[in-house]
């Protein structure tokens, strides 16, 4: 069954980012399995999950709340990707950071759009 959030580009991009983060963290040292790997995976999964939960709610106020949580998780993930680069777990981060920046812009635009509709 197709749900409302399946059509949202922010949800689709969030889902793609989850796959990318899981692929990236598979390469981390075993010592990080329950540390940074787990934290990054949870933050990544939180993004499309909160978009989906907000889209399923009845009003725009609730949707905005969950979009805000998704954006917070995205910023958390961005920080963790930078930490991984600083620790030498990954060499380059431009692809991940570009995807994060794109998703941040899309989430921000959706938030702005929903707020503008509410002001009418």
C-alpha cells in the first residue's frame, strides 16, 4: 500500500541516505560497531522515519514538529560524518555531505512552505 510520504522527495532522499550510511559504516573498525556506527545508523534511520510519522499525522503543526526532528537528526548525522573523516574512518565525505546538504535544503523548503500555507 502506498502512503502519502512515499511521494515526498525528502522521504525518498532520506531513504537513499540511510542506504549510503549503512554501506559506509560497514567499513568501520569493529571497535565502532556499537559506538559511532550504531549512532550514525540510528540518526540516518530517524530522518525518513520522522518524515513518515509526521506525514501520517492529522495536522500541519504535527507534521512541522516531525520535520523539525528529522532536520535535527540530519544535523546530528552531518556532525558524525565529519567526525568519521577527522578520525580517519573515511577518506572523503563530499558525496555524503552533498546529500546531507541537499536534504537539509529540501526539508527547510518544505518547512517554509507548510508554514506559509498556515499563515494564509
